[in-house]
């Protein structure tokens, strides 16, 4: 599932490919893609709009339009945004097609069909709405701090962890309304780098551990961007290429391998319903804390 580095890679590429182009038409025959808006209304709102910029917010690709609105794309599990220089045979899992007036196009392919698009007021993406998000309210208005921005400081992280002190650290880092853009892979890699067990409670981290976690999150996310993101199955960049970060994982998907730091065997557990990897020697749980069941998968 694309996380911050994968989406950042796509947004940076698209910036060089589609900024300045004007949308001729939008087509989609997968009704849930633009839900609750019907695809034909969606298409009418996009026709004639120029793309002014492309950026990332959390795990969303944001295409800023010339009228103050933005087309946002949530790739979810398997979504791909593929730039087409000229007419090519449609991707077998094409869910939408954005044709530009100059003959180029942007194709949205998605095997699992969890991806979504929306046209929103661009300013709604800027800062999190502070009211707690209720079920059904759109996530884009509640996205938390960007971990690579200046606003994400050690002090911010310390305050955030204190406020959510009873949460286990691993699932807390996945909460998009807290820190936006971190998903399972970079969460696991950051906790390994910071030598913090995934089940530690947020409030139990000492100051030096908070500092290490802050550094580790930024380090793994930046490295992910530098390597063009991680491809496990479906992720492709806007040119249809795989990322290279998957070769750099230290613990993610490495169950049974030796820890690169200490040589102990990496174990897989399930935390909050998600497959989790850690080194039992480098990432210890304090005595008395509940231990995760080891899983075989
Ligand atoms: Zn280790």
C-alpha cells in the first residue's frame, strides 16, 4: 500500500509531467471511485480546468486546479496513476482516464478498486480541523502533521505521545489524524531504527527514545523517497516503474532473518490487526508488559 515516500515519488514525477496541461475530459465507469458524486458531474467539474501544481498531503496525491479546487486521489491498496505520452492500450484495470487537451493522458489503474477521487476546496487540506473526526467525515480535512515538515519537531512528538499516552506506539503512528503519511512499512522500520518495541505505550517512552523515534521516522521516510518508494506487489510510479526501497528493509518482511544490528532472529507478530516485524533483542518490552503472540505466517 503506497505510503508517504511512494506518494511523494508519484507527486514529484507528475509535477514535471502534467503541470500546465488542461483537462479535456474525465471518464470513469467505476461508480464508487468518485462517490458520492456521479462520474458525469465529476467530469463536468474537471473539463477545461488547468493543472496548476501537484503535491502530496499525507498519502493523498493532490492536483491543484486553476479555480482554487484540487483533485485528490487516494491510491489505497493498489491504485496507480500512470502518465501516458500518447494513446496506448488501456490498462486492464483502468478505472479512470483523464485526457489532456494536448493528447497526453493520466490513467488511473486499480486492481482492488479501493482507490478514491474527490474534488475539494484546496485550503481544506492545509491544516487539520481540530474537532475530532466523526465516522463518515472525509479524512482529507483531518490529516495531521506532515512528518517531513518543520512543524514536526521533537517537542511536537513528545506532546502528541503524552496526549495519547495509553496507545500502543505502533498503531498510534498509523493514525493519519496524528502524523499524516506513515503506513505499516515505515512505521515498522522506524521503530526498529529507534530500538522501540511496537507494543510500548506512547506515554512510556523516555525523552531519549522520543528523540530517536523522531529522527528514525524522518530518516526512513527520506530514504524511502530517495529510493523511489517500495514495491511489494502493485506499487508503480507515474512512469510505471517499481521502487527500490524494498531491497533496503531491515526488518519489514524479514521474519527469520538475522537482525542487521545484533544478529538475533527477526520475528513477525500481529499488532492491531497488522503484520509487524521487530528484533526481540534490540526492541525490548519492559518486564510485566503484555507480550504479542508470535505468528507463523
Ligand atoms: Zn537486533
